[in-house]
């Protein structure tokens, strides 16, 4: 795309935002890259972050799997414990705050729908009632043995990781109700035991909000087609779509969608600058 065409698209998107009465942010893994969070697409990228798993030829799909907690819980929690500690210490990039500014004058405000489990939206100041985490949250735990529908916060769990071997050093977390091993309240690969109660409450709350909106704009950031949950939701929320994606910016209908082939933070900054200057 030429720079003049890109600038026209940015201006058109800013005009849509001025007309909107509500803003929906939908976000995939690409949203976290500008905060320095790893992208696990492809074994090369995954193993560069977890070399011990690379040496053992353990794929993302096999470690992000309930069977990993059955077969080797210290390895499974080495992976998830490292991620939990990483997400806790990583500050969200400036784009989160800029998105909140875009919605300030909109009568129905904003909401977020994300496949990310990192809690970055809440950390960036989005109220907990404004976010739908469709794959769950690493900041919450559940029983790995399936003793009930209980979900509890991971705040009291502070993992100590042997990063050379990707293994948990300290005590494994346990279910406070039955004493069995605890696992993250995250939808994993091949997962029939995920307790989705918390996520479904978030989802129904989001659907109720969408039903009140007349002139919705959806800004989608970093959501690919490999696991298309976020893209499907963006395309079916009955609003205009601004898709920010450096590799897959295509939209189903150019009359109601704009694709911006750029990174998440760069796209947000361009939109915010154009919006503020109108």
C-alpha cells in the first residue's frame, strides 16, 4: 500500500471514530509484542524463549496442554510460572492508554475482547468489568483434577523458576478445596477440563453492552488467522472494523472495514494522532 493510500485510510478511520458512540478493542497476541512480550507463533520463536523445551523438542501445543500437568507438573508450571512472572512485571505499552483516550467522548465508552491471557488490559487501567478474556487468564487458577467449578486468584502464588531447565523450583500450587494440583484457568490445547464460568460471565456482559450500541467501531490489533477467534468476533460484532495487522490486514468488506498493515502500537499512535487533529 502506498503512503498516500495509507494516510487516506487513517483519515477515514479517524472519521469513523468521531462518528462512533462506542469503541470495542479486540486483541490477539500481536497486542503484546510492543510491550516486549514474546510471540509463540512457530516453533522457532517459542523455543527461542524456552530453549530447554527446544532442546527437548517440546512444542508449544504439547506444553500448553492439560496432559503436561499430568505427566510432568514441574515442567508445565516451569512454563506457565515463567509466563505468570513475566506478565506481572511487564508494563503495558503506551497504546493501551491511547485507546482509552479515543473512547473518552463516546456515550457508551469502550470494552475489550482478547484471546490474550496476560492481564495487560487490566494492568493498563481497563476496569475488570470492561474486559472479556475469551481464553481465560493466567492470573487465575483452577483445580487440575476437576473437583468443581472453583476459580481463584493466583495472587498468592509466586513461582521460582529454574530457567535453564524450565522447571518450577518452589512448591506446586494446590487446589484449596481438594488438595490436588492447581493449573491456570486458561483454555489449553486439547482441553476438556477448562472451567469457563468466569469467561462466560465476561462474554455475556459484553454481549449485553453490544446490544445497547448503535454506532460501534471495532479496532482489532494483532489478531492472526492461525487461531481466528478474535478475527471472527471482530467481523461479527455489527460495527465498522479497523484491523491493525502487519502481515494479515485484509478485511472482508472494504465498505465497512479498513486494514492497516502496521504493528499494533504504531497503528494506534497513527489513529490517535489523526483523531486528535480533527
